C-alpha cells in the first residue's frame, strides 16, 4: 500500500480476485468502500460516533467516516497488516518498521518532522498518528497501529 498524504491510500487488497487492488480516498462514500470489500463489516465506536466504522481487509484496516458517510481516515493495525503480507510505504520509506525509534530515525534522516505524544508520535506532514501500547520516551516500543488522517 502506498500513502498519498492527506489524500488516499493506494493498492489495498480487497480479497476478491475479480476486483484486486483498490484505493481509499478522502471523501469516498461508505457504499463504495462496502462494495469493494467482500468481507466488509461495521461497528459503532461509541455513543458519540457520527457514523459506523468499516472493518476491512481481515480486520487489518478500520475506515472512519464523517456524519455524511464520507471517508475521513483509516487505521491500519500493524500485526494484522504484517500477517497478511502487506506493506505500507510513502515514496521509498517504510511506514511500518520494527519500532517507533526506527520510524522516527527514518523521518529525521529524510527531513520529516514528528512530535511525541502520550502514546506514540504524530507526523503532521504525512497525516499519520502512530500508537504503541507500551510507549516509552526512548521510542523503542513496537508500533501497534497508525491512523491515517485525510484532512
């Protein structure tokens, strides 16, 4: 899968050999996402959720929508992504390295800034928010998930 920051993720496997790979775009309609993925499921994140969340790609990707049912972001679950032999890249950069330290090193070397948070790092230029369940200040934690914001 390739990231086009704030706009789309391209090359997502639908699990359907007749459809193949598709893209998920900013403002794409819920019905299009549901149509593209044969094992599409939904859940409601909580009482304040504006629209159900899509679960696609064998639970590896959650797609979020605004109140009108248009895509606003996607969350990629690293352990599920790796189990299905999918990679996630921006240009030639691996966006799912072994740990957060390797990710931030790659960003720094390539002139891409990041900010630490209480649970991971935020890379504003790419619209990425990383989460580590065992986050620490030296960033040697494994990446659990990344939220891709289409803003």
